[in-house]
């Protein structure tokens, strides 16, 4: 069985995609769907930020997406981070058959990412990636993978795309109130910041190792 992995270039997920490709037999990693010229049995589309036309999807036997929500609830952008902002520490992940529509397709597998409530961005990404890797491996190894379709029970909702402006802290709220926001900011790409009297200040957060 020929397997392709597809992720976006310059993405946090690239090293984890490379790891997964090395763990699977006959797996090839791509960074643009236009570059997948051959026909593959399965294509795993992981942290890929472009819509793939139906004609491209139809080249392959199956195309899979893993999305960090209880679909069809939580479609859209950054579902893991939005749910952390909502105060959730148990985040459902759904493995679905990809379609030309965003985060819509048959659900074949679900898993729960359990968080402590204290992870910061880098650790959150690592835990997210490890679960995605595990779901891919488990799905490939499961002979009944297509027999138990999961029927959606939640109502559809869509998360908007987050921007650097969403990392803004409210100087009139406590750190405790804004801790979940601090957990998801990226110190380099989209750091936390606040503004006071027309001045802007950047806040960087690190988790000190306990002695």
C-alpha cells in the first residue's frame, strides 16, 4: 500500500511529519498537493492549510484529515487553541475522509487528547503531533478501519482564523484570568502583548523547571 503524507511548508508539524513518514512503510512526504503526481492508496493531509480541489482528491483511493475537534463542531482554524481558551482540557480529535469542503467528511476514528492545563505552546504542539501520529498508525493497523463509521452528534460550529492581534492581553484582567491565552501564544511568531497609554509591550512566557 502506497501512502503519502501532506503538510504545509514552513509549518510546526514538519519534523513530526518526517518522523511519521520514517515510521511507515512506503510513505512519502509532500508539501504541496500539486506535487503528488502519482496515485496513492491513502493520503494523510496533516496540518495542511490549503483547500485541495476535488479532482486532486479523486486521484487517490482515500484522503484523510485529522482535525482537533468533535466534528462537525469546531470546524475551521486553530480548534485546539480555541478550545483551550474555552477552558477545556480534554480535546477530541477526528479522523475523517477529506472532501473539497472544509473539515467535512465521513468520521472513521476519534481520540481524546488529555491535557494538564499547564502546557505552553511548544508542549501543546508536541502532544497534538504525537496524538496525530498515533491515530495514523492505529488507523493503518486496524483491519476494521472502515466498518465503524462514527455518526456526528454535535451541531456544526466554525472557528475563525486567529491572528497576531488575538495575543493581546487585557491590562485590567488578572494573569489567572488570561492564563489560557498565555498558554497558546508563540513567543516568536505571535507573542503576548499589552498596550498602555499608547505604548505597546511584548510579554514572553516560559515554563520554569521545578527543582
